[in-house]
C-alpha cells in the first residue's frame, strides 16, 4: 500500500499523474494545489491551499505519506507574472517541501526538473550524462530556479542518505502549455542567424509515465529523460507549422524594459540555447529504471499541432466509447 | 560557466583534436546509383537503334530483326552512365543530319538526356526503378519518335515533382536527424561536390584501406595540413567509397570546439556528422563502435607554414591515446600526402588573426590577394596511406592514467606517420 502526495496537482501534468497513479489500486493519492485543479483527478483527494513548512509536516504525518512528487513550479503551466513570486514558489517552496519530508519521515521524493539545467555551451559534450554538474551561471528565469533547486537537492541528498531524493531532468515537454512550443507556434518565430542547434523534447505522455514509474519504484539522484529522436530548432518551428526568421541576437533577447505580457513572447530561455546544444544521455533512466519513451519528439509536435485532439480514428473512438459505457459504476 | 566546470575541462581535455571538414560518408548506401531491375522491354527498340547510322536518318526506322545480346545493356545497372552514351550517340546523329531543324532537335534531345542522366546519379534505387518504368517502351536513341519525347517528358515531370516534394518536405520539417545533428539530406546534397574533389580535383590515391576495420571501433589518427581542413573530408571519402569490403563506413571526425561558436559553420559541421573534439565525445563514439578520426596536431598542423610542410607538429599531450586506451580501440595511423601544398601558406598574419578571432590568418600567393578566388585549393595529387593498426587492448584501460605509456604510444604513432609520409614523399615525382 503506497500513499503518494502530489504537490502541484492542479495543472495538466499533475492531474494526469494523479489519474495514472489511481489506476493502481494499491496506491492512495493525495493532491495539493495552489488553485482548483484544471482537470479531473480520478479517485485522488485533493486540497487547495498554500501550506508553509510546518503545515506540510502536519499534512504528511497525518496522511502517512511515504512518497512525494513535487511538480509545483511556476512557469511550467502558465507564463510567470512575477519573478519574485516564482522564485518563492520554485526555490523556497521546494526547500520547504524537502525539509517537511525529512521531518515527516517520507521515504522518497521525486522532483520535476529540466534537462537544460546543464546550460548550453560549446564545451558541452554531445551527450550530457548525469555526472556533469548543473550550470551555475548562464541561466535565467525558470531554468535558473531549477538549477538552484538541483544544487540544493544535491547537498540535501548528501546530508540525508537514508531519504531517497530523485530529480527527473526532463527535456521540454510537448503537450499542455509550454513556453517553448508557444514560442515556436507564434508567427515567424525568431532564430539566431547562422545557428541551428539540436534540441530534445519529451511528450507529456512519457513524462506522466515517468513520474508515476519513478514515484512507485525506489530511485535516487538525477535522471535525464528525453525522447529518443532529436530535432533542430528550425525543424521544430517548421513542424509547428511556422517558418523561422533568422535575426540577430539583440532582436531575440527581451530587453529589461519590455516585460509586458501583451507583447509576443520572445525566446523564453537564455539565448545561448539558440546557439549551442544541450543534449542529454538518457542511458541511466533506461537501464537502471527500465523507463523508455514511447513517443518521438517530431511525432509529438505534430500531434500537438492538432490541438491535442485525438486523430479521427473510428476504431479507437469506438473502443473508447465501449470502455466508457462499460465502466464500473 | 562555473569555475568547477572550467577546471574539469582544462584538466580532462589535454588535446582537443582539431579538424573541420565536410564529410560525406554518412549517407545511406542506397543513395548511390544502384542496380535496378533489368529492363527487358527496351530490347526491341534498342535493336532498331543498332541500324547503322545513315547520313540522312529515316524518320521511321524499319523494324529490326530480333536483338542480338548487346554489351551496352549495362543501361539497367549503370543507368546514368548509359544515358550519357546514348546522349553522345544522339548528338553525333544530330550533327550528321542534314536538315537544320532535325539537328537542333537532336541537340535538345541530347541536352534533355544529359539532364536526366545527371539527376539519375542522385536517385535512390526505387526512384531509378520508376524512371526505368517510365522510359520502358521508349528507344532513347530515336529522338524523332514521338514516344521518345513522351517518355522524356514524363521523366522530367517526375523529377521536378521529386524536387518539389523534397523542398516541401524540408519546409514542413519532415526529416530526421540524429542526436548529434547529422542530417542525411544535407550529406546527399554535399556528396557530389566532395566526390568531385576526391576523384577529379585531387585524384586521391588511397592505400592500405584493408587496415581500417570493417566493423567495430577504431581511432584513425592523421596528420593535419592544408590551412582549410579538407584532409578529413578526403579521409572520410576514401573510407566510404574505396574500402575493399564496400561497407560504406561513416567516419566521425572531431573538430576544434571553437568551430561550434561560429555562425553557419556550426550547423553545417553538425549536419555533416562532425563532432566537437572533446574527450567525452570521442569516448562515447568509440564505445558505440564508431570509426573516429582525430588530428592530434590540431591548429599547429592545419596552420603550418609552407616551409615546415610534412614536419609533424607536436601531438598535443596524448589525449587521443588516452581515449583509445580507455575504450580499447585500435589506432590506425593515417598519412596524408598532398594536402600541404593546396594552400602554400607563406606567412601567418597573427595580428589580423587576433583581430578577427581566428586561430591563424594565412597569407598565400593567392590569398587574400585574389579574394574568394584565393580560397580555391591547388589541384595537387594526393596519397592517403592507412597504416597497420596498433592494438591498445593489451595495455588495459588503467594505462590511460600512466603518462609514460601514453606519451610513448603517442610518439610511436607520430613516428609511424612521419616515416610513411617520408616514404610517400620519396616516391612522389611531382606535386601535381
């Protein structure tokens, strides 16, 4: 019998992980969210609140939680409105949660992270594995928060070896909201002239599967997760149905004054990611955890372009209808 | 970049092996003009073409007796070559024709045939089969037959359609690259050019290719020369096209990671399968049983002055030996002769180089005086010798941390290459 708490269950990813975990009858899922969940959570129970550390300890102890999934990060489900609030939520929120887990005797914590925390650099190996340290400079916004969280988690895991802390460094997700895919889908997305690095992506379906799988199996330390194929930035833009417009650097980086959200979204992360690669090696997740991505990067972009609608497949729709009508009452 | 990362790189990257080149060896083998199924339907018309050419050709050649076995029926195995033969014949016949209209018609026909032939060199087996089918009943030697024009028209339309489809497919982003950035479409586009440089421009003579393993990991170690790193492209071309077992092996060359900071060059290198010269990359490629080519001389080799030609520079700090020892990969020394003279570099204008951020700025008899024309390499004759492999397995991976073993092996590889170069130089009568 496992009791799992999902922090950040309100978003699309959280709701899907909750439903996925509920498929397993042995798992009890408790959700915690800052806002009313956007999607149904299956048989999970949830709580809408912003808890501080001590309140978290109380919740974890009262519900006898043994596993925590942390996906409550600002900037993953919607654009960030305030940097300060985002740092509070992403960095301080995760530190609070890890402290509470330690106090409440939680055995395992799985934290969502990003494969770009290594930073983009010409000195990156072609395939980065988990032994490479997280970049301490050259990142901004959401990635910088995650890099800070990663550094904290590394130290935390060293000091508390009896608690399993795993971070899933996922390539940019396709499906649901994503700042990157948003950028690619706007008219004439800008690229740095003369550069076209390779990027990796991960289908949200694979991300859901990975979070559930890693939560239910013992794991610790960082794991890189990405789809098996890679795409060039220009190719990703074309797959999103747009044409890239090569421009010089100053036209891509958002100037300090220009932070109004009504403006078309500029390149959402550090401009170095338009110049250099940050391709990760997923060997560890595959061989130690038996995880494997089911969806390719290019295929998932094409699928998202159809607005996430199911393909017009009569047989699949018929099967879905039968399954719904015969569901357990 | 944090301090810790910099220290790590400085410590673990003693020799970034340096090279930049266009590599054509990664394209799928089936992209070569490959044998198509024998075309039997052409036999009747071919026979008609065997009627001796008259000074005044009949508009309707009389039906001919059953076809004798004709050696030129290699048409189906070498479609483009055969098309060029046909084109020549059509041209001759048109020249001999008396009526001016007929002769100009023949020229057009010959031109179209040559266009079709050019395009067919780049086609895949499946496409060649389709073209064969379209030309099925047509006698390509008889341009006065309406069937000829119909057949050629269909083929041209098909080819235009193919090109349009290709461009549309690229515009929709429907192509695949590997995680290193290798793009097979781009390689197909570059291949004819590199092949021209290999066979026609430098008339490269490759020796000892049997020393390159047909499968499994191996580290090619070559001397580096010639200002622009053409030598890597030629080594890759030699392995891809002239290996005795015709395995079409891909050579992944390592280039200076500085090149990945340059616009246009960085994506071009990645698309042709080149990898930045970091030890991690070399180890990873060798562990995947790939064929990796390094140039341990690096910038010192490629930016060598003409007066220092064929004197090997220092082989870095033996980083390539460490990589080979760690992965147990055999080392194949490669000696390239001929590349030193393609751009005779008389002087290295260091101040200009520093200003532009280049590793060196060559002054040759032609560059920068002739501008872009000065970047055309001289058509010297090349020889590439692949020496017998040096096994590293008996030392074990621990030996990579033993500086004496590493440096003595590096010296051995360097001596082998230098001796081979000296032998080839002695054999050479002229640089052209």
